[in-house]
C-alpha cells in the first residue's frame, strides 16, 4: 500500500504529516501530489467531497512556495468563509516547520485586519471571490507574482453564481501561472473555465467511492412533508445524547424548522447564507461547544465546518446534487465513533434513493419511525439514571424543605408514598393524549400517495397580480401540471397554493427567489 513517505515529500512537510498522524494517501492525493510536485501544469482533479483534496493540492503548493518577498505566490479561491478557514487551518498545519504566511480573506468581517496583513506581506492567500475582488479593486491585493492559482470546490462556486467574479480574478493573474481546479462534479461552467483560462489541463478523475463505513449506519424513512417535523422530533427524543446536523434544502425552511423546534423546547440553531459573519461564527461556536445539540443548516452554509463527535446527520430531504449526500453523511462516524445518517424521502422517491445508493455503493436501509412506547422507554431509562444519581448524591435538602415534607411522612405509609411518586413520574413520562398516539408508523406515511401541502407566497393583489398571473408563474416552473394544483387563493398580500405533498418541496425550491410582478418571491410551507 502506498504511503506518504513513498511520494518524496520535503522533510519539513513529511514531519508535519507524521505529527498529524497521516500515513496513507487517498486516491486523489496519491494521483495528484506526484503530478503537481514534478510539473508546471494546469490540472483538473475531480473527486467527491471528503476525499482529501486540500492535502492533495496543499502539499505541492507549500513545497513550491519560497516564502520570500511581500507579494502572494499562490492564491486559493473557495466558495464559503467556513471552507476558507478550514483550508487555512490545514495548510498551516502542513507548513508548521516552514516560514510561510497564510492569510484568510473573506467577507462579513472588517477589512482592516485583512488590509494590514496584505500590506505586511502574505505568501499564500485563501479567500472567497467577493472579498478578493474588493481587495483587488482597492489595489491592496497584488497578483502579479502569483505562480499557482487553486480553484477549490469550483462546481459549488459556479452554483453560487461566482463565475463572473472568478473570471475577473483570473484576468488579474499572470499568463504563465498554473491553475489547479478541483471539483466533485463537472458542469458546463467547469469546461468553460478550462477552455478560457487553462492550457491543456491534465485531468485526474477518482471514481465514486463507497461511502458506507462500519461506523456510519445509513437509513431512510418514508415521511410525508407535513409529518417531517413530528418525525424529526420523535427521532431526536428517542436518541439519548443526540448531537447532530439536520440538512435543510432551503434557507427559509432552515429558519422555519429552527423556530418551530425552539418553540418546542429544543436547543437548536439555524445556519444559512443570509446570516452575517458574526452571527454565523457565534452559531458555529455554540454548536461546537455543545451549548446547542442541534444545528439546522443548508449545504452551502455547512460546507467547511468540521465538528467532532456528531452522533447524527438527518437529511430533511434528499439533496438535489447527489454528491452532497456524501458530503453530508461524512460529518458523522468519524475517529472511530459510531454515527447514524437518516434521510427522509417521499413515497415516490424510492427509485431516486436506489440510484443514489447504487452510485456510491451505499447500503441505505429502511428505518421504522420510533413509537410512543419507544419514546416512553427512553424517558424511563433516563429517569432511572437520574433517580440513581439523586439517591447516591451527597447533597442534603435544607431543614426547611424537610420540615415542609414531614407531614407527608406522618400521614401516608411507605408503600403509599412510593406508589404516589411512581404515578407522578409515569404521568410526566407519557406524552399528552398518548391514548391518541398509538404505535403509529402508518401515521407518518399517511396519505403519502395523495396528501396535500399548502405553500405560501409573499405576493398578492396589492402587488398588482391576479389569480391568472400567479397560475402562469407556477406552471412556468415546469414542476407541476394544472390538474395537480388543488387550490389557489390570491389575497391582498399573500398567495396560498395547495398541491400534492410529494410535489411541494421541488415546487417551493423552483419558485423561491424567482421574480413575479417585480418582487423576489419567498415561498414557505404552511403548517397544517
């Protein structure tokens, strides 16, 4: 088996790798490192998320960086602030025994510290497209000495609309610089970058790898849209010491889920792209410090966040891009710990799930919804532990409290007191209206073939739209047929549309942020 020591890596970097405990390269590392070390080439590495692409370009990049002068020798562009920070952390760990300065440049924070670092001199710059352009336009970032430019997660940057920014940055670099492009997928925009900016790029494609590990168990549950919040709550409640991320398909739904769960008493935070950097940093810190045990996040917002010890990843819906499934479930089952990944699907998505499982050689098995009795059993076990701790505790109640309780001891027998305490405990363990909540896995599957979901749009007659206008707008999405719209109401400031629950999510994502009557449309689920 190939080892890092077989790749003739510089001694200082090999020493850093040894300290990190890295001995065996992944496929993309084994193929990319020798090529990038030995040749001045343009390069495209295609490999799924989580295969170690940062190390693949980081080792050659640090080896080629001389660490002299005041201007950057290398530039890395990444889609999100969190990924920038993760890349910088990884590179600094690799460059531990080299005198190389590496600076993160991203938006949402003050530019002053970044300006100060750039004026002082930086050897490797890692940044997001928008903030890099800001510094370029101000004349603070000089790229005339750049020898290597890395586009990390290039496909994600294209999805986020950064194509024009990337083109503008590339035009500020020397003609003889090398471009190393890394992506999980190949989109038309990737080919456009290769044609417009790269010279005969060497292409390395790593085949999709099996994502199932012995430490991560993968499940799916068939749950209708209207029942997913209840199902999510049930899974959390039935898992002692739950610590996980729920992936939401949209920013709007992430906020909505977070609010609904917080109202129900859960320690939860949302993380999405509409949040300011200070708020994002605070959420991530609270989650890493386990001040909250549940994070509702979008794919882009969570990219680059590395949190140790996650017990669960729950996909509130199947990801639109299959590769994101790999990225999501890779967050749990790390460092020898066991993890669980659960994906909620609609009844008509079984074939889609099977295709995903086949592509990634994943064993995704059905999971029954926890019952009320399962929930009670978990609460009983937790209560037993609490009682044991109380009984063995050295804490003694105050004499005043004892005196207030003493009449009970004088009035009732030991057996009566025990019976009363047990009844009180049991009544607190059984959910309200438990008699109406029997073992009901079918409850979560009910009406999957014909259930309805109402959506709310933030546009109405006061915006100058009619029912016909809204109907045309919805049908233009190509996500739904006229006969699949069960009800449409346009009132003064809002529009309500009722469709099959299985169609609701795709329709919501398609309409969200589109424009109607000059307004950017926001779409949300209406809770039943």
